[in-house]
C-alpha cells in the first residue's frame, strides 16, 4: 500500500511539472487569447476592407484611405485596416456572402444586387425618385434598417450611406420618356430596371467595368450611372450627353463580419459601433455630395467642346419619369408580402420616414 501511494505521488508531481512547463512556454511565446472583455492594448487587430472602386478613384482617396488612417489613430494603433480596391477580394454582387463568410471582414453591400436574400427589405431604398441625395439616406434608411434590415447574425451593422444620384449617359439627351422606347439601357439594380421596363426601354445588365466599351461599341445606347462615377470611368470620351434625372441613389449598408467584430476587445467594439462605423458613413456622404456637383460640371465642360452637355428635364417631363413610382411602391409591398414580410407596415414606416425628411411621396 505504501509503495502504491509513493507511485501515485510521483505521477501527480510529474503531471504538475508538465503543466507548469507548458504554461511557461505559452507565456514566453507571447500568445494571447482574444477576449471581448478587456482592452488588451498590446494586441493589433488587422481587418481587410474590400471596395469595388479603383485605386485612383475619389472613393479610395477621399473615403477608404482616410478612414483607415482615422481608425488607426482613434484606436491608438490597435486596429489596422487593409484597404483593397478594384474588388480585389470579391465583387459587389457577392458582397453579402463574402462578408458573412469572412472572405474579408469589412465592406458594404448593395441590397439591390442581393434582392433574393435576407437583404430584400433594404431594397425599398431602390424605388426610384424617393431617395435622390446621399445626405438624406441615413435619416431615412438608417431607422428603417434598424427596424427591419438585420440580414444575418454573421454580420454586424455599422450604419448606412449611399452613392450620389444616378444619371443617364448617351449620345443624345432624353427630352421625353418616349426617347427611351426600345433603347438599350444598362443598369444592374432591380428598382431602376423595373422603371426602365415601364418606360418601354430595354434594360441590359453588365458590370461597371464594361460600360465604357459597351457605350463605345454601341452595345448599349445609354448607361445609368452616378455623376461621380461617370467621370471616373471617362464617359465623356464615349458619350456627349448626360440627362440629369437624379433617378435614385444606391444605398450601401456598411457591415463587419461578426466573428471579427466579437474578436475585438469590448472597448474596440464600442469604438467601432459608436465612432469608426459612423465616421466611414459620414466620409462617404460628404464625398458623394460634394464630388457629384463638381464632376457633373466637369463632364459638362468636357463634352461641351463636342456639342454635348447636361440636359435637365422640365417639370412636365419629370412628371412623365415619376408617373410609375406609385405602382412600383405597391408592387414592392406585394412582393414583400409574398416573401412573408409585413409589406404594408414596412412601406407605411418608410413613407413616414421619407416625409419627415421632407421628401414628396406619390399619393
């Protein structure tokens, strides 16, 4: 019995020594367990942010890169944002799935490109001629998304911004919606495509990168694109006219992968929600608002030398453009109901938010 107790003592002592040694190795190696409950100021957290804009674009230079610098400054170097441009890590059409799966940690999605997913409620913002400026998007879609727009537990919402309004580029101005009849018009978002169909145009879908060549070769008669983006893609070289209709903006809810978010210490999570996310959205809003006016003026100047310009429809002409919108709102409600949402309640809340922001809504 005495011998057995002695052997047991030796076994326990040996196990204790092994555990101490292992713990010492881990401590000496500098390994740290990520915790959401401590500041852990010695750890640096790298997050990849993916955007479709080119490296030389206003978006990258005035939004993405300054935001990355702001994040590093405000987090005192504890968060580093790696900015990827040109859709290097994934296209806009796969943005929802990519952020959800952690292909990259930070980015925005275009709900209209994900209308067959849980992002559908946010496509309400794509109904034309209701959201026409990025400065009202946070006031309207912000509360709407908070109430109806949670798309997945795998992504965490950081706010919403948008592009500037979409215009129509071509060789001729559109002075009446009848000028669109049977014309090929490129667009990719369902709400705007539905409007074009109603106006008897023939929508064609292609990537932004293909628009220049398509306009140059006549594969499309008109391209629907933003004032900011039109200059970036040099549409002044392949078109002569912009018809300034302010058709809609593309709303861009901004997200971070939830696993990445929850790997941050609590103080950095709070910083991301209350400061860093809102800062990104504000940079977007400021850039698109200011740059759109400048770029439309630049386009007008460049094409003016070839007899082109910027055409602004008259009030009567705008009435033709906007005539189908009430029907589109009703169709959206019907589709929402079909998908199991409370479509009319969602639309009523959206209209309430629009009217509070001073937007005239068709009755």
